[in-house]
C-alpha cells in the first residue's frame, strides 16, 4: 500500500532497510577486495586504475541503491557509507582490530638495498619502486636509508643520514632486523 508520505519520499521502511543492508554489504565486500589486493591499490593511480575505480563506483552505487535509486534511497546509502566509514575508523583505534582492518607498512628498501620479499609482499615491481624513487627526487640508491609502503598506499622515502628515531619506524616490521637485510639484493651503485 502506498501512502502519501511514501510516494512523496520515494521509499518505504522495507526498502530503506534493504538499502542500508546492501550498502553495508557492498562496502564490506569492497574493503575485503582492497585488503586482498594490497595497499598498492590505494596509491597513485594509472589510467587503468582510474577506469577500474569508476567501474567499481558504478557497481557499488547501483548495488547500494538497489538499482532503482530515488533521492531517499540515495541519501540512505550515503549516510550508511559515512556511518560505516566512521565506525571502521573508531574500530581501527583498537590495536588488534586496527591490525585486522589495515595492513602493516611494508619495508621495500633498507640501506640502499632493494628488499625482494618486501616488493613481493607489497605486490610491487622494481619498475614501480624506481618510479617512486624518481618521484621522491632520488638519483642514487646510496642516498636512500629506507623506503616504506605505508598503510594508506603511499610510498615514503627516507634519505640516508642519521638513523631514524626508533619511534618513527616502530610500526614497520623488520626495520631493525639485520638478518633480514643480509638477504637483500643491492641494485646499482653509488
């Protein structure tokens, strides 16, 4: 039965509930996909990455709005996306849940040496790493102390010089493990 309020707003309570559930479901599915594909999927995007994001946006949008959007279902989906994002932000503050929801930073280089295990873990190629070093203004590997793929997909380059404070590197696994660095491959010279 259609009431004047339902016809004016374009949604009934059942549909509003379905939009909320669909929004939560597609958002969580998208988070799992990003988590599985790694932080690199969040970093600077190529043309194909942009095309993929646009396609994902269309899929997510139509799914959250049950493929028949009205103003009200759109607003419900928007509110749900913001609410889920806020809740996940609060959950990430918890040490254990934060590690589950976000990946740890990945050490890609240390002391001018490329760490092949780090590149594999980050799903990055040496070409990706070279590009990031050039973008950071690095001309010589000897000028690099370490390179880290951060939780948000950004690549941080710390230049050689004084050893970074332990606090700065505390969340980067392997940053202080000499045995791990002994198996690295030095690329190029200084």
